[in-house]
């Protein structure tokens, strides 16, 4: 199953169009693969989000 990076719910659970809009402006808070809360760091030039199981995503 794939999860929403903003709210952590399953992508099939409900409409995530608002979550998609928010993810364009801010980093994901949940891992899309396992739903774990990610460690997020925001810096002036971007952000990074790290999942313990699946590694790091940058933006």
C-alpha cells in the first residue's frame, strides 16, 4: 500500500488533492512506503526528509 506524504493515510482512503497542494509548498511528513513519521529538516535552500527504513528524500 502507498501512503500520503502529508497526512499519512492510505492513498485509496480518501481524496488527497488538498494534501497534494500542500506537498508542493512543504516537505512530506510521512514515508509513502511505510507510513512512518520522517525526520524533516528545512534549510534556506530546500529540505530533506529521512525515513529510518527507506532513506532520504530531498527537495
